[in-house]
């Protein structure tokens, strides 16, 4: 009799523990499907030319405003000199047009009808055209100055250079990305939770994050956003403009996973976050009812 009583107590305790664990999971959703992410800046030149100097190395840390690359400036120095010469010519042409217009007006005042109205209008039009040419030449000088400035490429933020495969002499093309710069002040963790776990999860909930590479450290953070949509493979357009539909078993319905963004409170000095590394995320619901 005692043996059955002990066995019953053990079974009851086990059921209670399982129930407690189940309710804890409902109140504190957990996933091991988490990724470290950050804003990635594509370092892109604005001018075309060979690299004259490379001031950084692969996987190096850089500061905002630090000089990264220098494109050969000689063609752009030449273009600037040419634009400045064009501006001088435009100003000289304007001065000539203004002098001729003023002279014609004075002559018309001294001797009325000595110059036709058409000629007077032409002189004034010549001044207007010359003024427009000066403005265009000034814009050309400014453009040439900017292009010369763009031969020096600076870091847009504090961060880490990744996947650098450029050397001096490499030809770079305007508006074609050269290398990735990971913004070191923008790291966060995306936890991908089953849709069935999102009931009651809200922005502002607390979270605990464990990085696979630092399993002995538990980081804390806060839910800052919850995804409103994910891409679907079924229904996308395939060959011959027909929809793609993946075969599945009728009795199996897999819950979709939705990204939950967690911003970390602080980071110990011994931990270095790296984009794409794996993390586990556990949420603590603070707001009942759901989002």
C-alpha cells in the first residue's frame, strides 16, 4: 500500500512539474532560432578610377570619418582646372556682353532711333545668356570640386570592415559597392518565434539572450519591435507564370516563425557580437492580451 502511495505521489509531482514547466513556457516563450544582426553600410565610391591608396585592412575596426580609400585624383584635378578655366571664359563673355549692352543704351539715349529695338533686345538677350553661362560654369566648377573631394572615401560610422578584397591599383566604379562596414553601435538580436508563441508578446517585454559562442553569459534586453509579415513560398510565381505550391501532408501544419527584435541593454567587454551568429532568446511577457 505504501509503495503505491509513494508511486502515486511521484507521478503527481511529475505531472505538477510538467504543468508548471508548460505554463512557464506559455508565459516565457523561448527559441534557439535567433540571429545577431546589425546595420551594414555598403561603402560605395562616387567616382570611377584606380585606387591610389588603401588605408585599412580586412576585419579592421574604423572610426567615423576615418579615411578608408583614395582614388587617383589626377583626372579630377584636371577636370577642376578645366572647369575653372571655363568659368573665367564665361565671366569674360558676360563682361563683354554687359559692356556692349551698356554702350548701346547710352548711344540710344544720345541719339534716339540710332539703334533698332531689335538690336537693343539682342544686346540684352546676350547679357542674359552670358549670365546663364556663368551660372552653369560655376555649377561645373562645384561639380568638379565635389568629384575631387569624392576621391577620398571616409567611414560613415564607427564599425568593422568586412570582406575586403581590394588592393592599390584596383579599378573601382562609381556607385558600385566596394566593401561592407558593420555599424558597431547598431547590433541587435532577432529571435524567430512560432506564431503560436506570440500571443501576449508586446513591445517593451524583457528578454534574455544567450549567444552560442558565449554560452556562459546571459544577456538582457528588451523587445523593440515584432514583425508584421514574412515571405511565403506558396503562391509565388514560378515557371510559365504559374504559382509555386509546395506539397505537404494534410495532417501536418507547421507554425510559421515571426522575427522579434531584441535590443540588448549592455554588453560585457569580453563579448564581441558578430553578424549572423546564433543566439537563444527567452521572452518574459509583461502585458497580457497580445499585440
